[in-house]
């Protein structure tokens, strides 16, 4: 993926030229999905990033996740199709 191949400085520039907090992984067991656990975790992480004055940035390969992350104030900054036709969306808060 593009983001994993970039240096930290390149990533900082890519994500808007400011310091950022990267969310590397957020997952909820399928049997527990739809109960708000993922949203609560994302809300706390987003608040933490705001409290220290940085953007929250992440990447996702799932179109359905883009809508979820947008509910918490993240926006797609770039997207690309990778080998095998998989999408990758790079998202950041404002």
C-alpha cells in the first residue's frame, strides 16, 4: 500500500502537513458488531486526537467502512485500486 511505503515525513505531508495520530487497526468480533463498540472506540480515539491537537488518520479497504468513518468526522483524502482490484482509502479528520 502507498502509506506503508512512505517515510514518516512523506506521510505527514500526505496527511495535510500537520502532525497526526494514526489508527492502525480497529476491529470488532463479528458476533459483537452492530452494538456500538466500534463507534465508541472510534469516538474516544477521535476525541483523544482532538485533545492533543492532531488529526486522526487511517486507511481502510472497505467501502462500507468509509461511511462509518465519515460519521465520526473523517474524510477521504485519497484512494487507489491496488493489485487484485482491492480499494484502499486514506482518511483523515479535519
